């Protein structure tokens, strides 16, 4: 089995951003981080700098076990912040702008990835793909789900806030500790406990469940020999099953929502309206752009095996881990 991310520098991500500096109250930075998710890095900066997390903006959540660079915004941040020192985090001031950086405001991501624990057959397979057009199922990757993000998200949309809080508190961290302390003196106030979690993170839970549903729909639909330009729904409160014209797809969605015991209207969350999530559409397939082989050598971390370093880019919301799984599948 191939291996990635044995070292952080094996997985390098550079965000392709359209953000441009101009006059305004929002300071833009290049955030370089190692061994942090984007949200985790911003939570640390928020605490260390004494700034509310709501003052921070970003376009996409990047991998934890990697070296990543992306653009972030901080309301009234200033150039001096780039002089602050944090282990595994670097800030470079880029200028100011009138608007915060928001989720989805990126063009894509460029990757340089070292793939390890390969035999000669796998090396040859990858080399044969060099500069070729490759189409891949556009499912959400495992980092979207983490340990139990989609389970938390489902509990939230089903209004089982106790279960959602309990699932989150299975982890150990700063926010989880705050939730436990809060619940000791606020028995059964699980909505209050959940609201201690930064809004961007709470939204990620709901999005993870929407992504889980999309993956189930895509997996079933791909078996039916779909069109390469097909788009599938990401189910939210405004999704209407009667608007689905493809009978095959409609049948698949009906079966999945029945099995999950949900409806589109479940995504309206009156207790936390900020988490109410609408639906959208997502391409069923994506293409790898500009795949190139940079080098291949003996693998110093895996005895008698080979490694190969590749470079490519993907449009936003597409996962390099999904691409590698597809390329290296038997």
C-alpha cells in the first residue's frame, strides 16, 4: 500500500488565490503552517494575539499533516503581526483590502506530493500518466470527515444536540474542556455548549454530513455509467427531490434519505439558525491539471521500496488524496 504524509514536507499545498490587496480594514496574509488544520491554526492565533476568531477569514481548510500555504484575512490586523513567532506557523503580510476572505474564494490548489512505499510497477503506472488528461470521481476526501465530523453534523440537523456535544467531547482540546465546564453548571444546555465552538467549526460539522450524503449518492450513481459532465446535488434545506429529472438519480437519492431518516427541511436549524445550510450542486468528476513527475528515488523510510515526487493542480473543493487513491488503485 502506498504511503503519503510520512513527513509533513511530503505533502505540500499552495493555495491558488484571486485575493488582491487594496485599501481597507482587512489585513491579508500568507499563512504557512505545519501540523495544523487551518481552523486549528486560526484558533491558536486568536488566543495568542487576543483577537476574536470571528476577525479571521480564510477560503479553504487545508490538511493538518502537511506543509501548506494559503491566504487569510484578519480584521485590523496590521503589518506587525508577521513579526510574531509561533511554532509551525508563519505569517507574511500582503496588504489590506475592503472585504474579509470567505470560504470558497479561491481558484484551486497546487500540490507537490511525495508518494512512498511503491514498487516498480506502481512507479511505472504513475510515469505513464505524465501530462495526460485524467478524469476522477469528485467525492469528498477523508480529511473532510476527520474522526466523527459527519456524525456530529447529522446529530445537529436531527436536533439531537446532546449526542452532538457528547461526540465532540470524546476529543480532548481547549474547546472541549470549555464545553465540559459549561455543562457542569448548565445542565442539559447542549445548545449553549455547542455555541462555545467557533462558528466556522460548527459549520464544518454540518458540511461534513452534507459531504457524506453526496459521497453515498455519487458512489451509487457512478455504478450506473453516468455522463462525464453530470452534476449531483449537495442536499440542503432548499433541495427538492421533485426537481431531479434523472430518474436513476432520483431513485438513488430517495433510497439514501429514507435510509438516513432525514428530509431536506432538517437542514433548517431554528435553535442555531447560523448553521442552517442550503443545498448546491457539485460536478461528479474532476480533472487533474498539469501532472508532472519531478523525481523518483529509493525510499529511505521504507526498506527496499521506491518513492516518487509528483506535481499537479486541482480546482477548488477537489481532493488530492482522492486523486491519488484513484491513480494508484489496483
